[in-house]
């Protein structure tokens, strides 16, 4: 088992701890990752708003590079995209190239211009999917050295990792992450906002709307007794964590809840040092309900 | 094989598809397509048989030999045959016939078996449309024209003999 | 060709009662509509059954942002279908759509509403149908240019461009957040750029830009 | 006039029908007639407005006499519609009816072709083929089959009951087979019926006991049809009678055994009450169950599980009706006709997780609510929720599993009306605020709209909008502890959050889970969604493509009670018309072996699923039993030496059709091989 | 004494077996020779083309022509004999349906010539020399017949009156045919002079065939020890008997080999291969595509199996270069 890895632009800035923790966890589990050669921006949501076929072309270049790498010694390796937006754009490109003749013709021709003869074999995967469905909860659970007892986790999936394609989980009631954190010894709280939108880039544009969405999510998580929110998308993490102060100021709330990446959480359970997981980069410090076990200390 | 006669015919050429539809499923579905006004390519000519099991491989070969560019067979879905098992027999014959025809150089897209139930008017439409398009992409098969063209090689001799005879008689 | 004056963009949300309004004509003459608009948009959104909408409102009710929209998504579909082109392209709704696809998965007619919204955004940008300082199209354009230039997006630089083009004062407001990110190592000013830029640009330029706009 | 025989040179009369504009609007019918006139053998070629009309048919009859025609070709609609009509006309003209060939230029041409020229061209090809084909037609005798007067009715819901009673009252013997331990179907579960609000039990139970007591009806409940063979007029049916472990003959339905059971309380979810109450291993579905016979569920009965029960039930029964050794029985019956009334199943609302069914206890399916408000239901008609509360607000969500491409596309036709009924009943039982969330109100039935009017005046809320979600996420203090319904009020254009105590999901109607197996067993078709397919959506709504098998009620499509009853009556009438005619005409499209051509190679013997082909061992030749042959023609295609032929589908008829279709230009075939079959 | 009827024999593309079969008449041949005047028989008697040309048109009662037609010379001779003969009989499988040489119709001319003159293992031809229809040689032009693009049946070249099937025809049938033709009591034109039921009728193993045969695999004769009493189809060996005209007395089956179809189809069938294909495929055991294909894969060469003697005379005639 090994994978090609598409970091995407966010994981090189705001999402840096996401990348650090992914790499650390996969290293710990002995799953090799190979960064996609000379990858480019996936196009994200903004690009589609300008020109769709060009956006698809942008994403398709990455798919084609992955296929080329698969044909050159990396056979059978799926392309892992941790950022939900990248994940969806790549998926969607793949989907429309398969189902829409117009898109297929246009994009295939553009790829040829760049010297790619893309056959459409690349499979796009999210790390959450890979960790739970390929590597398996059992294998991860076995590697746990610091059970996350007492942690009440609100698993937050956001939108684009499950919608619209529902590739590996339900569009509104996903459970993959819940099962994973339960295996790590934590409690996954049941809450209805698992896949409710955080507003994406609205916090930067129409901020009032963006803040309101995030307020609802944060309040409900706290109300249901969560002491941490876990995300699987850099934009969700940024919105939920970095705007907490502003939300409190704007709406007179007193929300204070750490928001981490699910891979950071796994890393902690596996006894990976906090620094390797980028824990120090979080705005709201992570505190644990139970003190770490001796064993975990020894590992650290 | 260069077939010059064929190339000329390509202008304004339209694929000709002979379709054998079973009475209970596919023919009924074609009726349904009609009642639902599902317009589709006018290239298929339907011959109604009671069951796809009536499909004699000779019909298929004869249709091609007489100028069909494609042959479509429509029967009930597996397990749904009005006569219990006729469609399985059709399927078996078709599979062997397809292999034989492939060996004889006829493109596989020219001969197709589809299961279309009585309610699938829409499928009649899409099947005829896609088949027409595939056959169109292949171009004419034109066996009668090919037969004639192949036999042209004998004309020279025939003319020579005729001329000789004329000379003798003259 | 004179474009209709775009409404001012209100980004504040209020529940206060509206003040007394001036009298406005609500009647719509058929000649003011563009009856081909629905099919045009349906085509741009992969003909995804837009015309089969039964106005059930599931999209509006699933949408986490519909409370802030001037027209609910359902109304946008109805208006698109019926050719209320100016209203649709001037609406705030299309810019509030955050592409969360909640409507798309629940629509009983399987209309790809998110794709419809994208199509409308492109249409509006192509025709200049958005409020001057609406940050969303500005962001989209800035993003487009940045990726066209570097092949990757450097978030810090993108945000700076955005604020400069929309509201430079906002940059000051966001400075504290930026500083915090910078201090935690989550914001870098270093420009990300790919090696195969020439090849990428060749590919992108070979794609015919979509002719979104039908003649006005 | 002496019948012309097939050996004379063919003299073809050709007729093309305009069918008003249906054909003539696309196909150039004048050109078709002109073209047909140029074809070999064609003596008369005409076009006429409506060939199926009396004057149209008269044209054929007169021409046969005046022009000594011996072959008739009509180009009009599908042969499935009017082949019979024109065969009759041919016969009236004095010819054998099988000297007729039909060309379908409506369903197969004008209705599916856009381009006029292409349509006309296609029509000409088809006409040429038919004219060639008809030359090879032969005189045939129609086959007649006697109709066995007994009838099988499958399913004893309201449709099956009504059909069985209609037939039995007409003096026919009916076997009524029902899968469940009692007859009555879904209707027996309902509380009141719309729009009249009369109680379902009050109108149904008299019919149920009429079934039980009718001398002409054999009722087999708790039984399933397991095998069907034969053909119209003569079906052999095997019925599996499941063991009740209680003798139907001895049990009088006193139910004392139930009280005596070692289980003091029921432990198994009660099927009839939709799991809202519990039943014991020995039980009767409901007090008026028909037959009035208890049954024992071996999965939960201690005697079956351990063999060490005290058997208090047996002690209590003074008629010794309990028999733990009862075995499944297979019965075989002969019938001439069959009516399928196998009903529907309600949509499983768990398939739409957004509505919280199974997650929030106070979300109910509509069928559960029928039981909940029923005086003989699990709560005795008291509207008490699963958590023990009485609801103050109720939301009824329409179209659950209907009109939704993600689940079922069709409108279930009954939900609007039963939702209105339930709204009324819920309000009556609880004084709660009742909200209806609907997409459209469909109240198209006698007195239905008036019922809707009445509900509006009862101040029931009607919010036009499809609900997106039922959630327990409260945004305000007053929403705490409630379920919130999120919906756009589309008439106002605002998204609303409606907090309620009880949610009722108006689930749609679906085909039975085993409808595909059933239709295979009876050799009929299903439409795409899985309901049984009628022969014609308008003109033959209770017939199927298999002669002698009829359908009634919701197995054909969603239907309310009045429509089901009407259809059941129609199906019974169709069966009766067959039975009283005494016999039915069959297409003489059987296969036959030309004995002197047969080599006795046996290739055909295993081909026939009806074992119509046997081998005469003395002559060493194959022989086809015409009575068993159904005319599929599979053996004809199989016979490697061309010794089997099929009436109406002879090889030369089909070859001439192929030739006709393709013979646009004169044949360029050369040589040809004289050893080929003579054309 | 009236003139004896003139008879001619000719061979086109054939192996000589048909000629043999005439000799196989054994002592009966004396009767034949007595009754007729053989005016042309290249394999046995020294007549030249000019001798035939000298005969008046229609002067020959019957010409028996064997062999398929592949070259211009064969065409020329066939046409000449047609002109000179009142009746032409296609004699043997090759003239009747194309025969074994007809299998060459699976390849085009260029493939055949290249293989034969350049690629076959025993050939060294560095100059790529090919036979030419005309080549100058010492001031003269040497000619060779043209090798046509395909093999033809006799009736694809000239009109044929009767057919005598078989590879080769059995002497008994030749005798009967000659008797009939000499008697002047002629059957309808186009008749195949033989019985019109399938070979199974005369097969000694017929009764051993089970009624419920369901094939799961086929075997070629060399892959199995053939039981001498049992129907070959029942042993999974493809026997063309059910689709082949009888009259041979089930010779091959008697010799413990399957019928390969040399007598061609019965009069009711146009395409022998299609028919046996239909009969055999119908009795497969599998019901789904995958299983069907698995069983059918045990027939390695459908064309060579079902059209061993009849490819040129079949509905498709030859391999087609479809699509570009």
C-alpha cells in the first residue's frame, strides 16, 4: 500500500499543521507517500466561477501527472488529496470527463497540448477514506499508545468531502471519522452539523454570513458537550478556529473550543510528538481530559 | 480492401439497420416508444418475430448479404422470456455468430443483441440511436456492392470471350 | 449597451423591520424577459434537468445560506427558467452560494443546483453584472490570474490582492489575524510556483474560453 | 365465393391509412399508395383516412370481391392494435384471414420520426417487405382452446376480495390465495377512509366474512402460489399452504389459547400493528381476522425452540386444534384464468435519513399512525407518542418516497388524501396544531376537493414546500426538546423552522418486494418501476400480455380504495367474458415438422420448454404436439436441416421480408448458388 | 446406330479426388464408357482445348466439372464448357460450394501470394519474385493464368444445372446421376442430386444420441478417444451431420470420425454453417454470457469448423475488410 500525494496550496500555508500531521501519521503507519511531481493548483471553487473548462484542465493536469507516475513505477497508487476542495475538484473533473463528452473532448485535447495522453485511470482519494477503508481502523487502533479517553469529539466533515458524490460516506450523516476516533479511545458526540457548511471563503468575502454559519456550528458542538472539534479540511479548520475570537466579539458569545485536524488527533493517539504534528501552530491550545499515560510520555 | 464503389456511396449514405424484435418485450417497447412519441433515428427497419429464439443466424447473414449495415436483435431480459427460455437460446447463438462474424472481418458494432422489456420505450430509442451512430461511424458495409466489385475481375475475361466469339461469328 | 445599475451590496444581516418604502412597479412585461435564458443556463450547467424543477423548495430549506439571500435558490431556478435574467444576475444569492452541494444531493429532480449557481456566476462575471466591490468575483478573478501566472496559489498574496481591490481598510482589520497566522507559521509570503508553467499555460490557453454570454 | 388458394398468382390489395394526421401528418401516404401500386403482384393500392373504420374495412371487402384479390396488406398502426380487425375484414371478403399482413407505420414510423422524407422512405421499405412477405402467406385454421371455468385470485386485499366475490356471485368457482394469516390487506389496517370518513373495518369486514362463507370460494390464507404452468384456459397452479400449527377446521377462534400461553406478555413486535405493540407466539392478527383461526409462530414459540414447553395452550383448547406437527402442504389446482391482486408495499422511510425515521422516536410512518388512531389499535385510539407524551404540534410530511428521483419517481396518488384524513383525525384526537407540508395537493377524485376545503376550514396549516430536514438542532430556547422541521414556505418565499412534537411521514406506495419473482412465475411484465404492466394503459388496463391473466388493484400501480375496487370488478368481468365464451381463439403460429425432411437428429428435442416436441421412435422422426406448442419458433431456428417450419413465421416469409426491406435498388447479387432455398 | 451422348469431365481447383471417384465406379465404369462418348477428360485422356472448341455449341450432353474456381484459366474453361454443353453438373464439394480450397477466402490474395512465394519456411526468394500473368522471354511473351482475388463456386462463374455433392461424391450417386441424366427424365434445374434429409438419417449412431444434450465444452477429434458406438455430438465432438445432406452412407462416422459437412446443406437451408451453429449453440448448458463464452471458446476456429467446405458459397462468401 502506497499513495501519490497532492498537497494543494492550502497545506503549504494555513493548512501547514494538516500536512505535518498527515506525513507524520503515514510515516508512523509505514505507508509511503510520494508527492505528485510538479503539481499545480487544483483550481478550487473560484476558478470554476471564471471558466469551467479551464478549471477542469487545471485539475486534469494533476490527474494526468498521477497517471504518468502510475505508469512509471508507481502502479496502482491512488492520488491522495487531503484538502476537501482539492479532493472535490479533482473528483469532479474526473466525473465530468467520464460523463460529459464536451468536457472530455476539450480537456483531453488541452492535455495533449501539454504532452499528456490521459486515459482516465487515476483514482482520487481522501486521507480519511484511505485511513479507514484501506489501512483499516483495526490496524490504527492496534498502534494506539495513548488512548484518547475522556475526549468528546465533534467530528466535522464539512461539505465537499462527502458531497455531491458520496464516494465513501453519506452526504449528510457521515460516520467514517466517528468510527475512527472511537477506535482511538475518544467519544464521538452525535450532532446534526457534521456535514453542514462552514461557508468556505465567505469569511473572507461576505464575512457576516460566514461568521454566522461558524457560530452555529461551534455553539452546537459545545452544547452537545464536545471538548474538541476535528476537521478534515484546511478551510474548515481555519474558519472554525481562527474566527472564534471575532465571533465572540461580534455576537457576544464566549465560545472556546479547540479545533484540530483529525490526523493530528490520530498522531497524538499514536504517540507522535506534538511538534511533529504541528500542534503548536493551533490558535486554541489542545488540552486533554485525561493526562497522558506513562507509555505515551516515554514515546514522546 | 479498397472499395471505390463504396466511397462514392458515402455521400448521403444512411445506415440501414434490420431489427428483429420479439413480440412480447421489444416490439411492445417499440410501440410504447411510438405512443410516447420518443423520436429516434429512422434507420432501423423492424421485423417482428414471436420470440428472439426464432432468430435464425441465417436471417442475420442474409440481411448483411442483402445490404444491411447493421443488425439489431431485441429480446426480453434474461429470466423474462414469454416462452421461458427462447432468449437464452438467442443469446447463445448470437455469441457464437458474433465470434464467427468477427473472424469474417465484420465489425462487432454491426451486430448487437439488446434486452429491452415491454416498458423500456426509452431504451428502444437510445439503442436505435446509439446503434445508428456507431454504424454510421463505421461507414457502409455494402456487401451487395462488394460482391459486384469482387466479381468485376471476371469481366475482362468475359468481354474477351465475347469479342472472340463475335470475331468467329463475323 | 447600458447595464442596469447594480444594487449596493449589503453584507450585514438584520432582522429589524424594513422602513417605509417608495412605491415600486412589480409588474413584469413579457418583453422584459429573456425567454431563452433558462435553456441557455441549463446548457451551461450540463443540461442538468434544470427545466424539470417542481418548485418544492428543498434546495432553499437545505441551504445554510438561504436565510441571507435576496432570492431563495428555488426562486433563482424559477426566475432563470422564466427568463428573469437581470434579477438573477444581479442577485446576491449566486454570490452567497458556498458550493456545499447540500441542495444538489437532496433535490428530488436531481438538478445540479450548485452547477447552476456556478453557471450563473460565470454569466454574471462575463457580463459585468455584479456590484463593483463585491469581493467574491474579485477574489475569483484574482485567484484566476494568480494561478494562471504561477500555477499555484499563494494564499497571503491572494488575500492582499483581494483587499487592495475591494476594501483596503479591511486589510487593517484582518492584520491581527494575519499576524497570528504568520507567527504560528501558517502564513508565508514566499511565492509558490510550478516548473511546468509554460506547458500549463499552453494547455489552459488552448481551451476555448466558454462563451458564456448570449448577446444582450 | 370459393376461397382463393395460395397457389394462385398473388393478387395483392394494398391500403395505407392516414389515421387522421397521425400518419398522414408525417408520412406522404399518397406516395406510399402510388409506390405500392408499382410493386409486383399489387392489383389495388389505396390510401384512406381511417382504415379501421367501417367504410375502411368495407373498402377491403369490396375490393377482394371486385378485383379477385387474394392477399391483403394494410399499412397503419401496430399489429398489436388492429391486426385482428383487418383479419376479420379479410375474412369477410371471403379470404382466409391469414392472407393478411400488416405494416406498422404509426408507432414504428410517424410517431417516432421527425423528418418527413425519412419517414416516408422508411414506410416504403416496410411496405415493400410486407408485399413480398404476403405472397408467401398460406391459408391457416384458427386454433380454439377450451376455458376451464375456475378462477384463481392471488391476494386477498380489497381488490382480491372484490374480484373473488364478483366471480363467485356469478357462479364461478374461485380459489383465493392470501400470503398473510388473514385476508383484508392494507385496508384492514386503516382507521377511517377518505373522503367519507367511514370506518374501514365497518365496510371491509362484511366483505371478508362473505368471502369466508361463500360456497363458491375456497379461501387459502397463509398460503403462496409456488408454481404456474399451462396457458389461457388451462393453467395448473401449485399452492404452498404454510403450517399454522392450528387446525383450520377445528379452531373456532375463541382465542383462549392466547390467554393461556406461558408468555404472560407479548414479546414479538405485532406485524399488524406495525410493531407498535407486542404479540405472543400464539396469536391472531386482529380480532376480526378472517379466517378466525389463531396461528403459532415457530420462531418464538418455546415448544418449537426447546420442546419443553408446558403447552398450556394445548391444555386450554377443548377442540384439540393445536397441532405442532402440522407440515407445509402443496396443493395443485386447475383453473382457466387468473387474477393477480398482490397489492403494494409502503415506502421504507429509513431510506430518507433526513427525516429522522428510526432516529427520533416520535417520527411515525403514516401506516403506524393509522394504527395509532384506531380504536382497536395498540393504544386503543389514544394518541400517545412513543415517549409517552401527547403531541401539541404535529407535522405531516407529504411525498415521502414519491415524486423523488432519488427514491421513487412516481406520485403515489393516495398520500395527499390520506394525509388530509390523518390531519383531520389527529386534530380530532389531540387538538394539536397540525401542519401539512406538501408539494402539490392532488385531490382529483369524487368529493376529494371538497374534503380539502373542509380541512382548510378546520384551520389546519398548509405549507407548500418539501421538507429538507427533521432535526433536533434547536436555534432558540423555544425549540428545545422539539423536532424542528426545516422547509421553505414557497408561497411566501421564506425558509421556516417549525418545531413539532410528532412527525408523520406520508410514505408512498411501492411494488411488493417480490413483485419481480411473482411476475416471472405468472409470465407477465413489469413497468420500469416494478408495478405489473397492463396490456394497454388505456384500453386494456386489467389485461396483461399473457392471455387469461389479469391484474387488479395496487399491484398495477398506486391506487386508492375506490379505484382498486373498480379495477377488481373490471378484472373479474374480463375473466367472466372468457369463461362464458367457453373457448378462446389462439394464433395458429405453431411450429410443425415436415416429416419427410426430418432426419431424426434430435437437435430440437431439448429446445422446447413446453415439451411439445417428442420423437416418434418407430419412424425415428420428431413430432410437434400442436396443443402444447406456444409458437415461439425457437425450434424452427434450431433445426439444422430446415425440417421444422412455423405457421405465420415461415423461413421464406421472413427472408422475403428481409429482402423487401433492403431491396432499394435492383439486386446486385450475382451467382447466388442454385442450391439455395428457392426464393 | 445413333450417336452416343457426349460427356465431358473437367477439373478446376481441386485435389483430384473427384477424378478418383469416377474411377471408383470400378466395373460400372465400363457401362458408362459404353453408354457415352467421353469427349474431354484432361486427367485421363488426351484432348485439348481446341477439341472442345471444335464441338458445336450445346453439342455435349453433360459436362461434369469439379473443383472450385480460382484462376482465369478455370473461368475460361468453365465458360467454354458451359457454351458447349446442354447440361453442366457441379461435381463435388469444391464446384458445389467452394470446398477446401474455399477456406482461402479467409485471406486476401496478397496474403496468400506473400506467404506462398516469400514467407513459407521452405521458400528462399530474395528477389521477391512473383508469378506474372505475362512475362517476356526471348522475344516471346509467356503467360500464366491470373490468380483471382477469391475462390468461387462454379455457379458463381457460370450457370449450373445440377449438383453432385461430396468430397468426393460417392460412386453410387454418380451412377444414379448419370442414369437420370441419360434417361432424359430430368429433375428441376438446380437440384442437388442426392437425398434431401440430413446425414443423421443414415447414421448408425443416431439412436445413441441423448435427447437432453447440454454442452459445457467441445473437443476436437484428436483431443479425445472417440467411442465407436456413441453419437459424436454426445461426446462433445462437433459433427456436422445434422446440418449436412445425407447420401454418403455416413462414411466418416463409420470410420469413427465426425461428419465435416462435405455434402452441404439440405435444399431448405441457405447457409450450412449458420444452421449448425444455431443448432449447436442452442443446446449449450450455460445461460449467461460469461459461461456461454467459456464453452464456445472450446471451438477454436468457428469458420473452419462450420464452413469447411462451403465458405465461398456461404452468405458472406469471404472475409471482409470492414471499417477503416
